[in-house]
C-alpha cells in the first residue's frame, strides 16, 4: 500500500497557487499550477494545482494544506484514489482535518507520532 499514489487537485485563487506549489515542492512533491479559463478561453477564472503524492505522504500534505487554507482562498480540494475520491469545497482547517480522517479510514493508514498527525489550529 505504501507505494501507491494519490492525486491531489486543488482549485484556488491565483494568489494561493504558487504558495501551494512551493509547499508541495518543499515536501519533495512535484506539483504544477495552471490557469483555468472560462468557456471562451479569454480570461483565467481560477487556478488548479495538481500533484501526485505517495500514499504515505498524503497526511502530511493535507496538514500543510490545512495551514494554507487559513491564509488563502481555496475553492476545492480533492484526493483521488483509484477507487474513491475525497473532496471538500471551500475548505477551512477543520474541513481538511475531516478529509484526512476519512482518507485514513478508507486507506487504513495508521496514525503515527509525527507532525502529520498533530491537529492544526482551527
């Protein structure tokens, strides 16, 4: 199970895209940000950050994201496993914590004694 990967997708405002990419890169995760355009393609309406994350790293990544949503507007966060998608719209730190709880239950990842398992300040 540890070598499995999940896909993280975050839809956010432009000012949140680069800090999110930087946070992921600081944790060794390659991430990419791209502008999402409206139907006629003329204007960027939001930004999408996509990253492939090792299953065991997902809790740490979600904890870091919980800190970012305190500072920046994030419209949607998804963690996509092969058989299931976990998503939350307009998340706050408590929403990310619940997403992490659901993710752990579904993947049977144990809680450990590391920074990824400490509750973020709500």
